[in-house]
C-alpha cells in the first residue's frame, strides 16, 4: 500500500466510524430540572385503573383473552436507513479488497 493512500483510508475509516456513532441513540441521563421528591400514588393508581378498564373493554369487544400492553412502536426508519447504508459501505470495502487482491495492486 502506498503512503499516499494510507491517510485517505484512515480518514475514510474515521468518517465511517463517526457516521456509525451518529446513529447510536443517546441516553440523556442528566435532566435540566431537579427530580421530583414526592410521588403521587393517586395518579399512578388512577392511570393503572384506566389501563385495566381499557384492557378489559378491548378484550371483551374482540373476544380475545390475550392482554398485551399497548406501548406503541418507535420510529425505526433512521436505523433501517443507517444500517442499510453501512451494510452497503462494508460490502463495498469487501468488493474493493477482493478486486485489489485479484488484480494484485
């Protein structure tokens, strides 16, 4: 490998790593406001009762005894696009290295 291509490959690897890390979700563990010191048991109890009533009404309406939590679905579009992009980049690197090996650069 020539010394001219080495910085280019290093920069490409660093850029690829930064792009991959961009898709890692952040935890955001710190809050801008202080945490609440007191808990509201009546609110939690009220929400639990509402969820139970909704679950029972849904199971009676559908005739199904299955009880699953309705948590919604996260938007996975950026992860699918990012994963596909990096899969394509990795496949490109494999093709490039096989091509170089066969042509013996």
